[in-house]
């Protein structure tokens, strides 16, 4: 749990620093935010490791296919990364870039989910054929 | 002499083969044969053996249902990681999750719907074979008008409920699931309302049909049973008073014949009930265990994931519930009719 408190301290310090230098050195402030986000992101991934192990166990218990697991994990990862990146862009004052990043995230997830949606559609087709 | 030989030959030509009335229930269909009791000493023992056999054979289904539940919980937990994100990206990932969960559940539901449809068909076909046997048995016992009216009621309702489920209610279940999946992905309130309407229509039609059938059977049983009882009594009185000297003996003998017919009818009826249950119990357990596990899964998922995905899982649970209701209705219809036949003219 030490990492958690350290992360809180880092985030609060960088927020105060960002406020202090943001007026004069905006580029540095954005860089600071990005660095803090990356550090906290790494710590979050460390915390998520046991959760991911649990998910792997559940996957094994449920005999979940690897491709389904990968699609979901990738979608979750892309959603989180694109969201944080777009937030950083908003902080930097680039709203259009933020929107483009969100669009990119949505498109990538849509691209990843095509096989899943196809599988649902083929199931529906099979059902309609039975009916 | 020639005349006597001619008369003898003419009498011989009039001889037709006759035998005692055999009343046997039709053999249990293939799907229920593996759990049907070997010997049926009494209804209670037979039922216990049947349930034991059914419980012994359904562990693979329990494992399969457990696996599906685990898969759904896994995907829901992964999607729970997105709960902090407020933007459209999360919505897109939710749609992917919905597609994955729909695909998993639809696969399981499709096989269960096929199983339920097949069971309903088998029960309906078995009913078509059992009813004439029970009708003959009841008629042999003296319940001529009761057997006719019960047969007409049972066969009509049996055919109607079979067609209704296969042609109308099962497609409605699929429509309900499609609306539910679309609602979970898009979040439109109107889709949810349409789904609820379809669900209510299915349960309402099943309930109404069973109420109408039960009422018909009760009224028919009472009215025609009383008529037959009165006819039997009158016939006995006529025999004992009209035939001189041996009238009383004949009347008593007819009583023992009727008791024999009743015994045969009861044996056939008990076998028929157990055979109906043998066909019904296995699919009921398979669908039932999925229903219960999905209920538990939706409760667990409700703690970690979004309302839309929890709603989707609940809707699939409802679909399993509707399947149970459909299969149960057909089984209940057959059981009620067999019991009405068993009740006979008493």
C-alpha cells in the first residue's frame, strides 16, 4: 500500500507544481502532467497484476477462449489509454486533438470488436434459419 | 345330418378371434429412457428412482453452466475497469462487452431453446399416444362420455399449445433477446419497454391457456363423470332386475370386471405419468440449473459492472425462465389430463 500513498503524494505535488509553473511555463506543466500520469499508470498496472491473475484464473475456470479475452483486454486498455491521453490534450489546451484521440480510441475498439459482432450476427442468422 | 353339418360350418365361419382387452401405456420416448425406472412397484418409488437417475446424469450440464457463468463474470470484471471513464470511448468498449456477453449467452440459450422445443415436441407426441390408451381404459371402466370429452379436450389443447409454442412463443423469446441485446448496446428505453411487453405477452398466454385447460378439465370431469356414474348404476340395476335368477350374479361380475379395468387403467396412467416426467425432468434440470446460475451471476455482476450489462444478463435469465414455463406448461397439461383420466368415473 506504500505505493498508493506515494502516488497520491506525487499527484498532489505535481498538481501544485503545475499550478505554480503553468502560468509561465505551460509546456513544462504539460510535460509534468504526462510524466506523473505515466508514473501513476505504471503503479496502477502493478496493483492490477493480482486482478489480472484472478481474471486469468476465472478464464481458466470458465474455459474462456483466448481471442475473446484478448479482445476485451485490448478494448479496456485502449479505452483507458486513449482517455488519459485525451485528458492530457485537454489540459494542454488542445481540445481538437483530444477529440481526435477519443475518435481513434472508439475506432480501434470498433475494429477490435468486429469479429465479436460478426459472431453474434452469425448466431442470429443461424437462429433465423432455424425459425 | 347334412343340415347339422351345414349349420356347424356356418357357425364356424362366424367365429372371430377375440382376446381380453389389453391396456398398456406407450413406451417412454428415447430421450427419457435412460432415467426411466426399471420396475415400477409404486408411483412414489418410481418417482424417487427417476429423480435419482436424473440427478446422476446431469453433472456435465452443471459444469457447462458454471463455465458460462464464469466467462460472464470474467468479462464483466474486465469491463468494470472502465467504470471511471466518462467518455464515449467507454461506451464503445461497453458495446464490445455487450457483444461478447450476448455471443456467449446466445450460444447457450440457442441450445437450450432447441432442447426445450424438442422436449415440447416429444411430450406432445407422447401425449398423442397416451391419450387414446387412457381413453380406451376409461371407456372400458364405464366412463364413455367422460373419456370422449377428456380426449377431445386433451388432444385439442395439446395440439394447440404445441403449435403456439413452436410457431409463436419461441420466436417471441428470440425477439425478446434481440431487443434486450440492442437495448444493452444502445440504451434506448423504448426497446426495454418492448421487451417487457413481449415477456408479459408470453407469460400471460401460457397462464391463460393453462387456466382455460384446467377449468375445462374440471368441468368436464365433474359433469361427464357424474353422467357416467349414473349410467353405470342404472345399467347394474337393469341387469340385476331384468335377468331372472342370475341377474344379481351378473351385476356383481360386471363390478369385478370394472375393478380389473380400473387397475389396468391405473397402471397405464402411472407409467404414463412417470414417462412424461422422464422426458420432462432432464431438460427441466438442464434449463433450471442455467437459470439459477445466471440469476447468481447477474447478482454478482450487478456489484461490479454497468446496469446495461446486468440488465442484459437478467434478460437472458428471464428467457430461461420463460423456457422453463413453456416446457412446464406442456408437461403440466399432460399430467393434469392423465390424472383426470385416472380419476375416471369415481
